[in-house]
């Protein structure tokens, strides 16, 4: 698809050929929204685009990257994210997956990624002021509700006491309060108090919210490891 302001390309190489000069032209703001830092391009192409944005003489370019918790799943990724943050890139972590990974250049151009495909990922490149403004507004709303990287890293994985881990396992199993209390050899009142304590640790106002929070932090997957 091509018109005077919007076009669609397929694959990383075609994206660089079509939009590489747009990265050269960035002077004010570079915005990226992604599930993780490997979401955009092959490593060498991604590095080439990054150099074009941050080449000497562009030190005043504001760089903001909004990532999902998946970007912090591995220690190597965490280390890279920390280095970028320390180097001046503003990093925030969102609470949910993003429907479309996106790059916005100087609020003039937006690049929206389609789903991965064996034939090559599609990228829609638009300079339509209405589209770019709308995409940037969606980014701003997500950015404003996301968590700064340092805050997230200080509190992303709460330390759970053994009792809380057992309760989490029971909740993940979908047991009723009565069945869970019996299996743990405790009273219903004590079990519910422990659930309330767990919700407080997870900063959740409901069990549903607690389950979502545990999933975001990777704690739900710990349940199978608990004794």
C-alpha cells in the first residue's frame, strides 16, 4: 500500500531502505514502543538505525522507550536496559502487552510494525499529521501510566514469605478458600488473612488484580516449584 503520506514495506532491509533517511533527520524526539529490545530488526540493522539517531551533533534528541516486562525477563536484557537508561535514554515499563510496536520520529513520522511473518514483518510508515498525532497521543497515555525503570527494578519482584508462596500456589490452582484451607491445614479465617496479606504485598485491591500482577511479575510460574 502506498499513497503520498503512508506506505507499507515488508522486512527489515526494505524498512531501512525506505525509512533510513527519516532516522537521519531526527532532531528532537525519538520514541520506541516494543515488547522487548529484540522486537525491532536484526541486531546489526537495529544498531545501524540507533547510530543514525544518536550520531554526534544530535545530543539534544530526547529518546524515550516504553517496554513491556518481557524486556526484563533475562539478566542480559536487564543489563542492556540499565545501560541505555544510564546513557540518557528514558525508559519506562508498561503493565500490559502492546497491540502494535511503534517508532515515532519528531512527532512527524510513525512506523507501526505488523505481526511477525515467515515472509518478513510488515511495517507501515506514515507522515500523515492526523495519524501521527493520534499514535503519539496513544503513546503518551501509555507512557503516563507506565513505571520508570529504576522504580520498577526496585520493586518488580516482591520478596514472598514461604506462607505467601503456598497461598499463591493455591490461588493459581483455582482452589476454593475452603479446599485451600483444608489442604494447608489451617482455618478458613487464617487462610483468608494470608490471602489478604499476599494481596497487600502485590499491591492488588482484588484477587483478580493480584493474579494479573503475579502474572506480570512472573510469580505465577513459581507456583509449580513450591513445596
